[in-house]
C-alpha cells in the first residue's frame, strides 16, 4: 500500500505531516516511533519549503526478513523526493523507516490516509499529533527519571567500586609490606643462624689446639674470604711492648683503650666500635682493629679489612665476639705452654745422670706426654749405696703438672736419704709410704726398686702398686716378675712391703718401666707387658752388652708406635755384663 502527496507550500506540508501521523497510528506504529517519524518528517518538510519547489512525499508499507524461526517484520517507509531543481543540484532523497504491526482494517487505514481540507479537521489532527508528542514527552520524562535513578545508582556503585578498589589497593600494599617484612625477617634470621653456626664452629676450632701459634695461624683461615679480605694479627711481646710505627694508628688506639676501632673516611656505625680517621697505611680501605682482651691487658690487636665496601653491623658484633674467644684460647694456650715448659724443665732437671758401676750397665729413657698437661709424674733414679750396692728405681706420682713434679722430687730426695742408712728395697718403699702419707695425704705414688750388688748373683726387688719388672736371662728367655706387690704409696693404711729375690746371672737384663709404656686404654696393661717381653727377648746377647742405649731405643719404637702419648713414658734397663 502506497500514499503520495505533492508539497509546494505550508498547507501541503501540514496536510502531509498530519496524514503521515494518522497512517502511522493506523498501522500501529508505537507512540515513540510515531513521534520520531512525525518530528523527523516535519523537520525535513520545513527544509524542503525553505529550498522551494515542489516535493513529493510517499508512504508505503513493506516487510523486513528475519532469521528463522522469527516471522517477517512489518515496516512503514517514508520517502521525500526532491524537486527537479533540487535533484539537479545533487540533493538525494530523504528516507526513514519505522516498525509497525500488520493492520487488520485496511479500510480504516485508507480512511486514515485521507485528510480533509477543512481547517477544523486539520487542527484536530494536529492536536492529535501533539497529544502523541505529549505522550512521548511524558514517557521521556519517566525514562529520564529512570535514567536519573539508574545514574545515581551507577554513581553510588562507582563510588563503592572506587572505595573497594582503594581498600583492595590498601590490602594489597599491606600484604606486600607483610611479605617484604617476612622475607626480611627470614633473611635476617638465616644470617643470624649462619653467624651463630660460624661462631660456634670457629670457636671449636680455635679452642681445640693448645699451641697459640696454631691458633694464630688458623684465625685468618676461618675469616677469609667470607668475613674479611685481609687479617693481620699482632701479638704483644711478653714484656708488654705496644704496637710500633708499622701498625695502623687505629690499632695503637685499640691497644691503648682496649676498645675496637674503625678507621675509614666515613663513620662505620658499628655497635661498640669507635670511629677513627682513615689509616695512613691503607687510606683507601676501611680497617677494623679489635684488641685481644684478657683479664690483665690485651694480648694484641687483630686488624681486619672488609670483604666489600664495609661491614654489616651484625657481622662486626660477631667478629668482636670471635676475637674475644680467640684471645681466651691464645691466653690459655700460652699459659699451658708456660706451665708445661716449667714442669718439663723441672722434670728433666731432677732426672740425674746414671752411675757407671763396674759390671752393671744402665740405660734410661724418659718421654713426656705429648697431649695435655700430663707431664711431671714419672721418674727414674739410680745411685750407689755405701756398701757398694746399686739402687735402681722407677716411680709414678698420681696427678700431673707442677705439683706432681715437685712431689716426685721430694720422693726422690727422701729415697736417697733413706738409702744412705742402708735397707732393702721393701724397707725403702715402706718408709716412702709413711713419708708420703704424712706429707701429702691426698697424693699417691707407685714405685719399683731393684738392688744390685757386685758380690751377690741375685737381684732383690720390691714394688708398690707398680707394673712388674721384666727379666731377660742370658739364654734369651724372658719372664715377668709377678710376685705380689705392695699397695700404692700414700694410701691411708699401714703396710710392710716385702722384698723378692731372683737369681741374675751375667748377661741378664732387668727392665723397669712405668705404665705409660705398656698400658693402652682400649686393651689394658697385660698385652702391653707381653709386647715388652717380646721386644726385650728379640735382642741378641751381644747387642745388650755392646749397645744398651740403642737397645733402649729399639724397645721404645715398637712399643710406642700405637700410643697417643697421653702419659709420660719411663724405661730403665739394668744389664749385668757377661764375664767374657
């Protein structure tokens, strides 16, 4: 269905506009679309009247296809064709399409397209179009209210979203800060654990040695390269001299004040450390000078250069503590060595030269302990009596160090004094027992004494708590003199120590010794005595006659090959020369 109108003036335009509105109503075009069609058509017609000429308006119905299963949609097309003059000027046709349902009453549609020329009817039609416009405006107002409502809701929602984003950002920052703090705390805890582990391990290494030179050597090996690139350890002389010009000025201050010093171009900020200007000896690198403290005065100064630009404050605290522990270890080692030297010197001074009586050869060996301050307890002695007899003795004082060495010297002196009046080995040991018990009630000793006389083909011996003598006969046979000995010297009991006598032909050798030669912790003393007997029996008669000193060394070598030397070793060989 198509309707057309010729438009050349305002009346024609009004009639066409009213007819288009009525037809749109008849076709069931929705009010909003109808108002849009009427308004757009009115604007276009005003434009046409402005340009002049005769224009043609055509309204026709049609359909628009839709994808299955939807039905085709009914539409209304409005087309304004320009006048010949406008068409010649290149003015294109104006078109608009609006949806509309299928009209049931075709006659009503036809009547709607007819517009009377009566002004009253025209005005009524225009008023009807205005009613549509008012309805559209009313709906537009409702829509604007809804839009405002939704806009306000959207604004509130946006504000909530913004606030939520702000909270999420704050929560994210807080979480990141917490993670960073946790990582930092974990890293610091790991570094602290590493420092404590290093401090414990290094302290164990430093305190394991009793040689202060070894401690001084090991300290740089422990610190370089992780905690220092260079370590200089300066120990003061025993007379108390302080650092000379060859040492950094900060080291001089550390030695004088007893406080750690940091020499660099910038303050170090290290806990418990004083800042000093850069050292003239090393102006381009920082120096940390830490004294080696003791209860009296510093032993020296340790000067360190950092592995990087500077030290971490916690590392510096650990280095100061390690230096303090190293100082204690060095001080203990020096004191130990000092006491050991005194004890060994005293011990050797009291071990006198052996006599050379006719027909009897003597050879002695004394080896101090190599581990710990175990020196000073073992001793040997040999001397002549007034009747021409020879007393040979080997003893062991319980305890170690200076006290044992002093007690040993007193026993040696007392034995010589008692032997002047004569007396058998058992009688001499009995008197020594009484002497020691009254002199040092808390100190004990063991001893074995053998007496030789040129006119007597026997040897008389007695022992008090001591390992038994070992006798080698001229034919190479060896036996242990295991007669029951007396108890230890000095124990709180009264005792009479008995003498024992065995034949001793020329060419025989008697071995007296201390337990350090034969006793091993893992095996006891009996296997060691058996080994000593084997070693003594391995020599030929000529070797013992011609080289008793070499024979003593030949016994010590196999006997001490498995020894840790944690006790003194004493051996006294008494060889009765052959008649040939």
